[in-house]
């Protein structure tokens, strides 16, 4: 299982896997490290290797307590690896999978830590582009913060940008994870610092609610919601925290806070959420709506699986690329007509208990029953009207003359 990485590092065991590569527990001259060994197809891409070398200085210079630091870049034969700080703990996705949702105080403290890391990166001119729970590590050996939260560190800085080379994705592709993509990325604009704020606000919403504000259903529908729909309110949180979420989930990038402002505002709100239990909110239906089913029906027939599985195609005709939901997903930028396909309004709006979600199978069945009932009623009324007309016309007609014609002989 042990393997050498360059001349200075040894990888001992696998800690995790992602679309970009495999993370190993390793050893270097200064002690234990984490080694992110990129996939062989990425390591063999000379253009990509060149981009990593060009970005090496920026990656190594990003030194902050809330960022998983990069110590070295190894290019050795078919090996392309990032040597990083070893964080003794777990990632935020694992904790979410276990707890489903978090108490607001712990959620706010964790997101404030991540915002601090983003502020340092943005000040250095680096945009993360793939902020999500999988890329937030919790240091289980660090001191506990508000709400019993472990210190949070953001990892994988620069990886999305480096992999998203023009040759790999062309001008019609975007890289990111659908649930956390800012609207401007979906519309094809270049990613700026504001895309990280939008993604981090989505993470905070998910920590509080147990689900992302625009996720669920077909990935194409997720993209449409980001662009066309407003976020569903979360009952039970202070109004100040909700307004902060709304501002950072604004469709217009300029309306969002900067990372340093977000971190400061979140820490100001910690006393308001101290001691609050996790929210008791209903998770949205996962059943696809009629629009989503129509969208899926219009997609091409699935192809034969390839040896290396790729991303979920987000629009009809797009080919799978180089990832999955857990990490980067490569997508074709949908056109205005495709984005306009979703209903405008509030994403997955609350409804009365027991009521069917508009567009769901239950809702359509109910509508079908109403149409049948109305149709039958219409037929009955039409028949009754016909009988009445016939009766009236029969009573008003003059008596018919006797038949005086002679029978026709054979």
C-alpha cells in the first residue's frame, strides 16, 4: 500500500477519494502530511501540469489558520500531487450525513471560520470556486468553539480553477457542484469572489435546514432555480440571520457581502442563536415536478457506461465530463431559453399540510380526477340539454301528413 511520492514523501494509506484524485496519509521530512494525488489522466495533461506549476507560488503563499495549507507540489513522472497540512478530523459532509442538520450556533460558528479563510484567499486574489461541505474539514483536535463547534478549515483551494482549463471545458462548460453554483456562473460569467459567498451561504442554509435551498430533482432544474427562483424562508431563526442569508444568496453578485464582512456579521449574531436547538423544518419533496419530468424526457437516451464515470449532464445533449456529485461537476452553460423553462417564484414553496406539491404526481392525479369529473358533468349537462331541446322541438312541430305514397313493388 505504501508508495513514494517524489523523493521526499511517502504515502501510507488512503484517507479519501474525490473526482480530482485520492488523498493519502503521508510522511515528509517535517512529519505527517496529507498528499492529494491527482488522477493519472490529469497528471498526463501537460497543459494542466503547466498550470499547476504556474499557480504553485499562489498556492504555497496562502497561509491562514482557516485554510488547509499547501506545503509542496510534486511533479514526478505520472504523479502530480499536492502536499498539504494533515487535519485530524472529518469533513463537514460526513457530519451532516450523521446529524442531518446542526444547531444554529454551531452552524454559524463553522461558517464564520470558513468566511475567514475565504477573506484571506480573496485578499490574495484567489477564488475557491467549489465551496461545499466536502471541502470543509473539522479539526477534531482543536479547541471547541461556540455551540461545541470544532475549528473549520477550507481545503482544495485552486483545484477547481486549475482543472477548469479552456481545453478541458471549452467556453461552453462550467465547473462546480450544482447545489452550490452561483447564478452568474450558470449564465456564463467569469467567477469572482462573490461566487464563493453565494456557495458559503448555501452551505449555511444546508447546515440549518438539512437541505440546500435550490437542490433536489433533476440537475437541470437545480440550475434553473438558482437563476429564476427566490429562497424559501426558514422558520425559527432570528430575522437578522435570515436577512444575512438572503443578502448573500442574492442573484446580483454586487449585492452580496464580502467574506470579511460575512465573518464579522456572523460572529455578531452568535449571541442571538446561542442555545437554540436544530430547526424542525420539513424537507422538500424529492418527487420531480411535471416541468422536471418533461426536461428529463427531452434528454437523449443514456449511452453505454464508459470505464470512468463522469458528471451528470445538466442539459440535453451535454456529454458526461470528469466528476460526480461529491466533487466537481462539468456542465454545459444552458441558453436563456433553457433557463427560462423553470417556473418563476419561490423555490419549493411551503404548502398546507397534506396538500400536494404543484406539478407532483399526486397533484397531477388530483387535477386529472377534477378534469374527469368536470368532463362527466359536462357530458351529463350536454345530454340533458339535448333531451330538453329534442322534447321542446318535438312538442312545437306541426302534425305530420299521412303517408299516401304507394309501396314500391319488387
